[in-house]
C-alpha cells in the first residue's frame, strides 16, 4: 500500500520528525517552492522540550509548549503532513515504510531525535518516570499531585513518607531544573495548598553519576548550580550511580538505598531507531554517523539531523555535537540551503556549528549562563534564561500565554495548574 500523496513532478523530500531540526528544514525549504515536502511525525504537533519540566511542575499548560504541525504550514500547499511512525527505510527502493503505507522519496531526512536511555535496565524502565515527551511531563504532574493527595490521607507516617519523597536521577540541565522546581514547589506551594502536610517532611534527592553537576557547562556554572540547589534544600548525591529501582527502593552503587515511590529519570538519552539503515552507520549513543553534509554513512541521499546525527569533522566536537536545540536548528538551516544549492548545480557547504552558549535555570533568580565570551549566574542569568526561552518558543499566542503565566507566577509566588486531568471515556453510567 502506498501513501496517498499526489505526484506533482517536483522532487520529493521526506522529512521524518517535526522537532527542531525537521521543522526548521521544512519551513526553510517550503519557501523555495522547488520541492514537494512530506513531513511525517508520530504526533501531530511540535514539542518544545526545554519547557517540559514546567508542565510537569504545573507552571505551564501543555498546550502552550506544543504547536500543531498543520498550523505551521496551513498556507503552503507544497508541504504535506502525515501523522504516523516511520518503522523502516529501504535505501535501495528509496522508500519508507509505516503503518499507513510506503512512500517513495528523492531525499530522505531523518530528524527523529532521541529517547530516554535506560541503559538496558528493564526494572528501572518499568518503574521510573521519564520526561521525554509532553505526555510524560503530564503523567509526572498527575503522579506528583496524586501522591500529595495520598500523603494527606496516609494511615501512618511511614506510608506518608513514601508518597512525599522524590528522587531525581541525573544532574544535567533537565535533572537540575526538575530538582530545583520541585524544591520551590515544596517551599512555596505545599504550605499554601496542603496546610495539613509538613513541608519539612518532603525530601528531594538528586543523584548524579559525576562529581560535577551540569558537567557540559563551565566549572563556575556547575559550582553555582550546586550552591543554588543546596540553598533550596535539595539533597545531593554526587558521583553516585543508581544501580536499580524496583518501584519502592532506589539502589545506589555505594550500597545505600532510598525509599521513594517516585523516581524521575533524567540520566541520559539514546537515539531513536528506524530499521533498514546500514549497521555500520550506528555509533555511540545510538546516533547515525554522517559526513560533513549530514549524509548518513553508507547511503547517498539519506540525511540525519539534530540529536540523531553524529558528525566528527567539526574540530571542536570530535565526539559529536552536543544534543541541543541549536545544533538541530542550525543543521536544518544548512541542509535546506544545501538542497537548494544542489538543485542549482552548486556545491553544498559543510556543517559548522556556531556555539551560542548554554544555560540552565534552578529556580527564581537562580540560573547559570555560559556564553562564548561571558559567564554569569544569578538574577541576570535567570532573566536571560526566561528571555531566550520565550523568544525561542513557536507561535505568538504561546509566547503571550507563557509570558503572562510567568509574570503571574512571579508576582504571586504561585502557579495555578495543579490539576490532575486524565483523559478517559465513560464505559458505564456508574463510572
Ligand atoms: C526535558 C528536556 C529539556 C531540554 N532542554 C534543553 C534546553 O534547555 N536547551 C537546548 O538547547 N536543548 C534542550 N533539550 C534538548 C533539545 O530538546 C534537543 O536537542 C532537540 O529537541 C533535538 O531536536 P531534534 O529535531 O533532533 O529532535 P526532537 O526535537 O526530539 O524531534 C524529533 C521528532 O521526531 C519524531 N519521531 C521520532 N521517531 C519517529 C518515527 N519513527 N516516526 C515519526 N516521527 C518520529 C518525534 O515525535 C519528534 O517530534 C532538552 C531536551 C529535553 C528532553
């Protein structure tokens, strides 16, 4: 069965993944009118991953950090959207295969991103909570507030403690941001909403397998992030690795254990997989090796962009570029320009990453920013973080809603989204 896609005589670019890389490429290419673009994603929306933690912590509505793909291209007939999961590629026939059929491509672009890395531990996967999609962020929000409700009615102190304590695994930007905002929630919200709970009973643990938090940032940023988290009352377990979690107890490599019903897993990512690509192209982190033009090793017209791509030519990045939004966006732009150049018979340009810096927020007035020539922390860093993220989010309406939410939260020391909403369908009149 073939996809229901008309043959317009234009060359067809099939882009798999509507994340930062795929969406940037589709938007740039669509302006040229030179290609038929088929954008395929398993969701009908683009997700702004850097703000997942704010959804999980009840600071933002999910709808303000996702954007419908069809809305982006509603005025462009050269872009066709299909919502399905791409399962495999046939590089010889130049086809992709999905549940809704197969599709021929002239150029295939894999911008499929990465997923949570469980390091092969099935028990951890079954019991810990990841945060790699907006659905998972919502699940986490529900779990946190359901557990506070359970804690209020727990029959004894021991059971109450299980519902209250939270372990975050991984001290990269996501783990640090989650731990910081959980601590702020404990310090500011719990006394207001749950006057019958003692906030001092809530323990927030952050376990990190390295002596330095945010170890891809500068030593000053790491040091300050650690200081901020300690000020907020987060219990830090540095240079410790979680060996297992059975849903009740976290087992740490130094032999100690932590009893907790909730473990948030932010300990790493692994590339998403599509079958049919040359095995030799797979490399560390399950990424796809590409040349300087993002062509997947062992293929001719299959490109990989963003988190899934692994390039070694760019000298400061011999172990691949960092898996961040800017790399994905810049690779999307470069490939758009290269495809257009190739159509004109010109030489494509190799990808060169322009590092704009990195940042992480820990809480109110507490952030760390490393720019290429300037590093700063604290209040100004926090405002910088807010501004950069507001600027980056897609859609004017989303920007306004997020800005208003942030101003409201800032002025009231409160968020108003502490809701447990679960989609379901009534199956009987009594249910
Ligand atoms: C919680 C969190 C916080 C982050 N914070 C920051 C930050 O502050 N700053 C920063 O720069 N980066 C941050 N990142 C990293 C950043 O989000 C990624 O580097 C970026 O999203 C990579 O873009 P991408 O286009 O390669 O992949 P993604 O944005 O992940 O997009 C991949 C897309 O492919 C789709 N897809 C996957 N497989 C298939 C398939 N088989 N078929 C169809 N569709 C498929 C997915 O649905 C998704 O839409 C964060 C990531 C997370 C998870």
